[in-house]
C-alpha cells in the first residue's frame, strides 16, 4: 500500500508540472499574439502617412498629414516688417502631429502677431504664442498649404519649381479672416519673407449698426510686407 501511494503522488506531481508548463506556454503565446497585434496596428498607422504636399482638401480618418520634406521648417522664427509709422511682427513655430478632424493629425505652422498702425498698437496676440490648444488651429495664424506657381494667387515672377506657404490669419477684434501667402526670399544676405494678404472681404458693417456685417479689417486686403527674420 505504501508503494501504491508513492506512485499516486509521483503521478500527481508530474501532472501538476505539466499544468504549470502549459500555463507558462499559454502566457508566452498570448504575449506573442499581443506583440503581433501591436506590430500590425503600427504598420496600419504608418500606412496612413500622407505628404502635406499631396493634400487635396479631404481628410481621411486616422491619417497623418506629415511634412515629409521639411518644407515648413524655413518659415519658423520671428519676422518683422517696419516702416516709419507701421510695424508688423509675426512669430511662427512648427507643430508636429497636431490633432485635427476625423481623428487625423497634421504637421503645421502656428503663430501669433503684433500690428502697429500709425504708431498705435492695433493687434497683439503674441502672449498666446506658446499656448498648446486642444486644436492648434485656434492660434490666430495657422496652416500648412504648400503652393506652387500655378496655384491661386499665381506667382508670375517665382522660379519654376519654387514653393510658397499659405496660412490663415484671424483678426481678434474684427474677427475677420484672410489668407497669408508667404514667399521665402533674401534681402541683403538676410532671410526674409514676402507676405501678401488676400481674400474676399466680408459684408461691410452698416455705419452705426454693430449688428450688421463685420468691422473693416485692420490689415487691408492686398497688403504686401517684406519681413526680415530676426
């Protein structure tokens, strides 16, 4: 009888060992499966990378619109236009993988600005320059549209393969929005921007009635500025 009990104990021990080994094998396989799922998810994410130069106005769900060729980088910095009476100062920075609509992401330029006209400060949003909004397009300047010569507004004097950058600008007081076209140039050996503000003016406000239309834009449509990098 004693010999029989020993046999049963040995069999039970062997069975328990097999269970433990099977359990660890199971955990190992689960870990491998999870790693494979993560890898496939990563591949799917990277398959959705789209060059910002190829944007066509639509936004694919989950896509990342990336500045693959770093075309936005030269625009980063502080730029100043100055005359005896007027000053325009723009600060621009690049945001990587900023959230956008349809669960998409994008690289873009954001910024803020100060505008002085006839010696009087009209606009100054520079204090918001480093603010990280949930949606970075909340900045008064934002965008990532790459323009070629045939894009409107056309550039008849640009080099054949030259590219420009189009940003949006909002005036905080008049709430008037327009586009800024930026062209990289060099002035006396210094990096500079040729900035052109363009767009269609909104309906004018009826004088004496603040409920109609919009206040006139502070920075006029069609304004051109040569801005030197600081």
